[in-house]
C-alpha cells in the first residue's frame, strides 16, 4: 500500500526528499514499517530548499511570518512557479494542529505558502489518533522540524465543552464526541482565577502539546533527539497575533 495516498496498488514514494530518509535513519526508525518509503525517499532533493531548517530556524520563520501578517506586510507569492516546483514532492517546515474555526487560517497567520505548512484541523485543536498519524507522517517522512498546536481566543468548541461540564448542557449529533476531548482542559482550568474560557483554551493547547511531545514511538523520539520541537500558540482574532506558550 502507498503510504502517501493509501492506494493498495499505488507507489508514490519517489516523491520524497533525501534528507528525510537520512534523518530517520538517525532516529532509528528505518527498521519500522516506514522502511520501504524511506528507501525510496533517498532519491530526490527537497523541492523547497529554503524549508530545510532546524527546529529553531523554523520557529523563527513562523514568528517572523506572523509579524508580517499582523503588520499587513505579507509577501506576494508566485503560485504558478511554486505549483510546478511542488508537483513531485513536499518538505513543509512546520506541522500545525489548528482549530477548524474559519477565522483562523494558518497559512495567512504565518504568511506561508504552498508546501510550507502541513496542517491538521479539527474544532478544538485536540489530538486524536488520525491527526497524530498525519503529524507523524510530516515529521518522520517529510522531515518537518517543528510542530505547533494552534488554538485561538473565543473558541466555540472549548466554549461548548465548558457549557457541558459546568452547566450540564446536552449537545446534538456527534458534538458530544468533540466535547469529550476538550473536557480535560476545562477541568484543568476551572479552579484557576480569571476568565474560564481563556484559561481552558490555554490549558487545551498546553495539554495537547504535552500529549504530542510524548506520543510514541515516532514524535517522542524525534523530540528527545531534538530533531523536532513542539510548541503551542494562541491566535488572537482581533489582531492576528499568535502568542506562543512556553
Ligand atoms: Zn476554535
């Protein structure tokens, strides 16, 4: 089965850049199920050489992109040239676990372009196994050096979780499943002073960062070896500023 598209008869492994193969050998992961894809990954150069960064460099680039976004000085992108460069592969410099809220756009917020950010989105930016697998893919196979859990102020998903936990609200459809993942953050925040929603949003990001950092066997190991850094941030709806949590 192709690990890129999931097609049992396909094989797109030649699309992967060389450095990821080498990085994974260093992480001792080549003997895992990734081995076939890693062997094929040694074939080509990264399509965006400017995205070959250390975790610290990737973080600095995100911060600088957000600064431009807030200041209204975002860069103009030549999409036509960029599309062509990315046909045969990708090497994003950051993976983002973002809330699905339509007011939060990671590519906009970090003034990034195609091939720069590998984004998983779900209302409430919590970590589930399928999202984790996606982030394992971008770090282990694509060589992404930085992961960001991106929450935002006035998050409706966290607000709904508070209503359930604090007021016993009953939600329709599958919404209780979503709230289930956010309850630990509400519980962690309910005894703090100040605004419960703001505190729960921050707790949710912090808890998710810790969960992601400790998610074995791939990401925890890459973090331990300092090949990947995991950070959390809160996007401010009014200003576009991302405040990072440390
Ligand atoms: Zn939200």
